[in-house]
C-alpha cells in the first residue's frame, strides 16, 4: 500500500463524474515487477504493475481551469501524479504529457448542444472532444464476418484515425465459426490490408481459433478494442483473459447491430500481461480533424501514390496529373478501395 502524504505516479483506470480511479504501485513492489502500462513499447520502472492497487482520487481544481479542447482534464490511460491521502484515497495533482489520444465529438445533450454545463473549456468553449483513452500502444479494430456483417468502411476509418494519431493498428475478423468457409472468407476480406504492415487476425471467440495469437499481440502495453456493438469485443476479451468476466450481449436489431454490454470506459489488466481499455461500442466517430488533402496519405491501399501527384493538395478526383486516378484507370488500383476513399473524403469535407 501507499503511505499517507506520499506522492506517487500512476495510470488512470476509470473516469467518473466526480472522481477517477488510479492504479499505483505498492510501496514494497520491485521496480519493473509485473507488466507495465506503457505507451509506444517503452519500458518504465515507475509504471503500474501487478504489485499495485487502485486509489479513488479527486482532481485538483487547477486542472479544470487549464486551456484544453477536451470535456474533461483526464482520460483513461493518462499518467498522473497523485498525492496519497489514505489507504484508498488520493488527489490527482498533475497529468503527464501524452504520446497520443483517441477522441470523438462530445455527445450531444437533449437540446442538441455538444457540451453540458461543466463541459466547457476555459473561456466557455463548447467545441470540445471526448477523449476515449490516452497513451495507447495499439488500436484493435474488431469486425465480424457476419452477424453483424463485415464493414470495410469502418475498418478504413479507424485505420485512418490510428495513422493520424500515431497508434499502431490491428485488424480482427471475428465470428468466423458462423460460416462453413469462414476462415477463407475472412482472409479474402482482409486481403486489401495485407500489404499495409498491419497485424491481421482471424478469430472465433466460440472455438478459440486465433485467440492465442491475439493474446500474444496484446500482452504488452495498452490496447483499445473498437468496432460496432455486436461484433464480439467482450467475448474476445473474455477468451483472451477469462478472469475479466465481461458481460456479453446479442445482436438484436434488424440492422445487424448489437446492444452495448459495456457502459463505462475502464482500463483492465490482462492475465497474460498488458492492459486493455474496455469501452462501449463507438457509434459516433468523427474525422473532422483530418485535413482533406492529407486523407489519401493516411488511407490504406494508396501507398505512395498521393506523393506522385502534380499537386500536393490533390484530392484525387479530376485534378490534372493525378497518380491515384491514373492507377485507377490502368487497373493498378482496386476500384472498391478508391470508392471507399471517396466516401470518407465526402465525410471529411462535410465536417466529419
């Protein structure tokens, strides 16, 4: 346990309306014991490990007054400095600089506004972002082969966002046991991403297919699973680390979507090492912070083609000497990949 009055460094594991939970190492923990919650693969002897405990912490008032574009001053995954006030209590005094973050627009209230009474930045700003998690080592993009069906557009959007934020992506096609040729069908769906240097996994939480490989991939650092509700994120995590015992829902509506079984973002330790951010399915994920002229350089499947265009700000529609359009017309570029790019471009130009 931590001594009262001591100052410790920890990682935020849950953010509530009035307080946060922070994991800190025990006083008698050996440096580096257990797996650490680190970002970008770095080792950090000060980071949270298996020999630690959680503190329920309030936030210093000055943290709320800092200029920011976020609805709250801390997020799950943040490294923080804590003043210990009791065996299970403390105060967050400072938040460390982040290596990355994954954010989305602040959810609208009943009146359609994007910020509540306390959801304003300094000076009354209301165009705030809701940070889902910070300091991520990987973004695990989970899709399903069927029930709900595979959606390439969602994969593309998350890959674009991961690239922009400097987060290593992983793509998983789950539920392959629901089709007789599920493995082959999943491999075909993943083929467009095979040359992107992205780890690809074909899994079945029901049969255990691919679970060992996914567990090894997630055994270091912080992972965040994203994807539509109903694709089996909770089932995958239960298979990777059975001790989590996460609730599992079913696909329930005629659109092929499931109901959320996770209601609050939290950081959980995995039995084989590493940490995972457990989060509700993300229904709204804006790309409004991506410059339209940069989208093609982030979009999977285009490679270095955008850099070969005559104009640096080419949007690859009807501009002269466009290398992307030329590759499309010569059948060197998959038309489906190009159409996927155009759909995201329209979204970006429309404000995300």
